[in-house]
C-alpha cells in the first residue's frame, strides 16, 4: 500500500508521492511529483525554458536530465507524469515565476512547480505540486468524481454538514488512512488513563513490517514512546509503528470503533496475506468467519515478510484491506485533528491558507484515499475525504487534480450547506 501526500506512502516513480504510505498503508509528501534527490541549491540557468521543454515536447530526451536524476526516476516515469498532466489540464499556456518556484498555466488549470538545473543545464530536481482545475465548483467536481471508473466516494463537510456527498456511506479500501482509527483508539485509552503519551515500549523483532516508515530498520528492543510511535504512524505512515500500537490498544478497542474490520489487520498481516506464496491461507481467510480469520492471522506470525517490490506492480487481493466510508473517515479525523502530531504532514493543503490542517491518506496499487481536516481563519471547519478503488488502476493525476480543486474551492467565500 502506499501513502502519499507528504506523509505516508510514497508511490515511487509514479505521479505522486503521497502520504498514504507503501503498503497497505498510505500517502507521504503533500506534493505530487518527482523528487529523486534534494533540490540542489545552485544557480538555475533558464529554468522556465527547461520546464517548457519537458511539458511541451512530444518526446523527452535523457540528455535533458542529470544522471543522478535518472538513477532515481526513469525517463519513462517522467513521460507518464507529463502525459497525465496534459490529459487533465490540457494545452500548456505558459510559466510564471513565483516565490519558491513557478506557476505553470494550462488550458484547464494550473500547478506549482520547482526545478533545479546543474551548470550544464540538466535537470537535477523536479517537483510538480498537485494540479488545480480552473473554475470548478464543488458540484462539478462531484460530477467528475462520480464519472471515474471503479468504485469511488467523495465527501465535503462544512461544520459537520454535507456540502457535497457521493457514496459517502459506502465502505471502500482506504490503505493507510485506517491509521486514523488506531490513533483514535490510542487517544481514548490515554484519556481514560490506561496509557500516557510518554509511556515507553520496546520494539519487537517479530512485529516488524515493510515500509513505508523507518522503524523497520531500528534494532530489536529499541525503546520508543507512544508519542513517537503515533507521530511516525501519521506523519510518515510508519507501518512498524502502526503495528506496535495495534498490539498495544488491542483488537477489542479497534473493532469497537470499526466493527466492519474484524479482525483488525496489522500491516504485517496485510503484506503476508497478499503474498502469492500464501494463497491457501488467503483463501481460508476469505471464506472464514471472524473466528476463522483470527485463527488464520495467528498462523501468519511464523511466516516471512515478502519483498516490498511485490506491491509496486499490479493490484493484489484488493479484498484484503481496511474498509471505511468517507463519513467514518471524517468522523475519525475530526476526533484527533487537534493533536499536535496531526499538524506535521498537511497533505495536499497549503498550511498558509488555513488556521489548521490535519491529514492522512493511504494507498496501494488499485486503492487511493486522501482525508483532510481544515479549519479556516474564521473558525469554520471542513473535511474533504475521497477514495478510489479500481483493480484496473488509478489515474493519480486526475485524482489529485480533483482533490486539490475541491480544497481550492473551499478557500472561496463561505458556502451554505445544501445549496449545491
């Protein structure tokens, strides 16, 4: 699964690096784009010309990019992203300089970009922020969402009232966005005095998971606080941190908040179940009731994790997921939005536009979700939740364009619920 926007799951080489996490998890950086390395702090010879060449040329040439860039992001991946931008935004119109980068204008929208060049004029760093479609109302955005193939849900709330809603009650696979439920359960237990944020536990080798995250590389028995685990789970969509918290808060607390997801999967169980080598166990899991499923999961503990590369290709067993509706996601994020750790990764939204931003997303191949809580300077709060499940694949450019446009529409004067 992957998380994206600035947070969790990075879909490496794809259109966006979201924080929804690798794995089952998430989305990690709030931008959609290419960033094979840290942007170099060097003089940029003709950056606008270089951007225009990438965005308008029928074919790209390897010589336009530094070797260090192409070692991390292939030419084919860049071409895929550019094709997606053209399909969503139309004909390129021009590029303007702005603080911190450039504003790229297209026939049907715009996006912010950053580019760095070496002294030979080759591209060493390139970032495309999520595109924004021009002059789309929430109404029109909802209509476009409903036209996407596969299963989708879309919800925008203003102070808890629906502004737009499309299949918001339908449970869909949400990838790492399920981590909002884990955080919600932890918060409740801390408020009840069962735990404290500074409580220390030790990492357990047998509970290591796959990326996204960093704790899978830490030594066994390393001491970490619950605050650290929760922070890494949300901001980096750390799967090992998530599993540690799932074991801490327990199945009873999690299924009380999300009874549909019974038993409540750990990310390690998610990965092992999807491994084609474990097809017999997967079939038992699919056919079993809650008790049988729990028995299957217990038997996974002794099995090895698969190679993470397995999850970078075609969708695998999309019925093995965490299933939540847009309504449930908005309820969950609202309950934890005030926690400081929720402010670290803003996802798609620009924190400068809002008094408060909280974000979590999630994805795997064939699954993508973004959920954002926003509080305006006038005190009005919003939730924007969108999920897309499609075994044939996800058009990440279109998803991000629609989602970013929905957030942009909320920066307009206050909308009265029910008028759309």
